[in-house]
């Protein structure tokens, strides 16, 4: 049997080894926005499943000759299931986006599961009722040994497209465009946690990160996504807003002037403001006709702010964002990133290698340069980020592995040599920890680090076994436990109480080489919250065994 992903809900089946094919129709419910079907799978005996739009699940008991709609997991929604796996007549898994569903009774009831990625689920394979493999886009592969309740990454590092990177005094954070994952580093960028979905409901395309301090942070992205953390990224919440889950409205930036007053903007000129620390958002606007897509924002003080946009436009406010004035129009280019070194001097990098500068706090902007890229035959690259590390030294990163340095306050720029593997990819995010230590992130999962102005590529692979101290410690209610293994090993990570009794198994199975981070939410294996007190966590990986202590406080 086979299904057709056109709009008619057609399927075909053969009963003679493929010599002849017959057509049948999958009857989608009237609430479905489409009748496209994306995958089917069967087992000996004639039982098969097909999945498609609106979370529709179809079942056949006669080798695909007739189908019944047994479930509609997303009624009326413009989403679809992309994969299905069957281990026997009763055990079936299906999923799409960052959702995964399981039935153990042949489709009568379904459990909602999650896998640790916002990448689109593309393939499922069940070998038995417990062993399951899951593939997503951008090079992610996971294995489950407990029927989908928990997942272990197989590959040490995916080729997801990293879009932004920010730093607090404790941690580095990078977010992924197209996939919606966040990765963190606690050692200045030398090693990074495996990228994971920050919160249930984060379904892809995170475009911007902003941390007001070590604890208060935000992300913004596709389809009106806004997320918030108050514990330094240990846990995140999706914040409802009027554009949330809107398929054609995305936020390109989120910025907070202080701990209470924030702004987010993006496609079609959408603008939202918050005055309660990002808990609620109110629609605002630039108040111009045909406002273009808004790309970046910075405030010089509580009143003076700058927004850069497509169509070469720059907007300025002097009353805290109550009104915005168009201060320049440079044509069709995209004004991508804004940076101010002080209250008067600022720069914008744009598409096609253009750089603009202001010396009057953003009232006027003048072109200072148009850079070319030796990596792509002298073409003018799109420039994504600019940052000054001291009054005279600045860096820019951009399209096709382009990195530039200026040592004369932006008067002239020299292209630096990036690692050869990164040249085909766009370098999209940049942050500096001090004058000589910087991090650049880009497409295909690349993270570059510089020490003393030399460009290197930190590897996420571990050189030795290691079990790190959990963070935070003491904690309430969640802590992160990091470990590293130099090769693929069978790993067990278990939490014990002071009596030596097992409280929670966090990892049990084969784990790929690399650095890994696992969260413990204080609950035992039965889902019950553990009492306050001292606990121990033990890592067994191949020949290595290590125990560390942590404290849960309530």
C-alpha cells in the first residue's frame, strides 16, 4: 500500500506483488484543513496505519483496501503527522512537529509523548514494543528503550542552524533557527550541551535570545513564539500573546529596557510591548503605512530606541516607544543588526555587505562601507552581527563564513580566515566575553571560538570520562546534571537517597560520545515529588563510575 500527499486523500494498494494497483480514499473529517497523507506502514496480517493532516490517523485491517479514521489528534489545526511505526497489532507510534503519540490498544486511546527536539519528525522505526528509533530533520537521531517515554541522542552533535548566541556572567546560550532548540555552555564556549527543546510547545524557529540578568531571559521566534525563564534557562515557559501560534507572524527580536519593560517585533511590522516582565503583551505599532518586517531593536536609555527593518528602513523613538519616527530609508536592503558603542555612536550591518553609521544617537545614518567576501569570489555578503569589544576594535560576521575585524573604530575592515568547513555556511550570531574571547554560531551546527584574535573550532566531543557537579545546587525544583564520555558506551545515571535506595533513573541505555546534560525535576520513578534533603547521583559508563552529592530544597 502507498499514500499520496496531494489534496485528495488517495491511497493505493496491491494484492498481487505490485503488478496491479487499486485506488481507495481516506475520508478526512470535515474539520480538517487538508486531505494530504504523508506516511503509511503495515505489518503481516493486513493491519496498517496512515497519517496526515489535522493529526488524522487511519487504520486498515485488509491490507489497505478500506480505511477507517480512528483518531483526529489535532482537530482543525493546520498541522500534520509525518511518520508512523508499528510493532504489533496494538502498539503504534505517530508524530509530527515536537509531538509524539502512542497507542497500546490499537488506536482506541493515545498517550501524548515528547521527544527532545523541535525539529520536524521525519521517520520512526519500532523493533519491538519498547525499542524505538526516531529521526528528525537536521541530523538528529534518537533511541528509546522504554516505548517512547524517554530518549537518548545517538549522534554527538546535530547540524541544526544556530541563529543567535548571548552570554550572562554564568552561562552561554545559543538558539536554533528552523529547529527551536537551545544549547548552553558553562565553560566559556569550549563545550556545549546537546541542543534540546526549551519547553513543551516550542515547535521551531527561535530567532532571538535576550537575558536581562543571570536569571531573567527570553526567546522569540516563529509563529508568535515568546518564551521566558526566571532561573537562568533551567526551565522555560511559553508566554501567550495575540500572535502566538499564528502561522504567518514571527518575532525577529525581543528586548527589555529593564526588568519590566520589553518589546518584541517581526514580520509584517508586528510589534508587542510588555510592562510586567514579559508576562503579558499588548499590541503596538510603528504607525506607518505598509510597515516592513522589523529585524532588530536596541534602547540607548529608557526613552531613546532604534529599530532596524527591511526595505532599508530605520525607526527611532524618544518617548520610550509610544511613537516611532522613520529616520532613514536606504532602499531594498535589510538592515539586520544594530549596535551602539555609546549614546551617540552606532552601527547597522545590512544585506549585500553594507555598513551604516550614526554619530547623533540614531537621528541620521550614513553608509561607511560595502564589504566583499573572499570566500565567495568577492561577492557582497549579507552581514548578520556587529559588535565592538573596545572603543576601537570591532567584529562582523555574515554570509558564507565571512568574519571581519576593524581596529580603527570601523573606518576600515579586514576579513579574517574562518575554518574551511564553515565557508559554505552563514555565520549568524556573535557574542564577546571580553576583548579577546568571542563566540560565533552559524548554520549546520557550527560554533566558532576565538582566543587572542585567533579563530578556532571548539569540538563538542569529550576527551575523557567526566561527571560534573549539578547546577544549580542546592536547587528547587530542577537541576541539571552534566557528564561526558569519550566513546559510545552503555550508560546509567541514577539518583539515590541517603539510605542508598534508588529514587530516579535518569539515563539507561547506549549513549554516544560527547557532552550531555540531563535535568532532574525532583520526582521519583513514580512521578512523585521527593522530599527536601541530600541526594546522590551515580554515573556508570563503561569502566567509569563516579558519585556526586546534591541538595533539594523546598
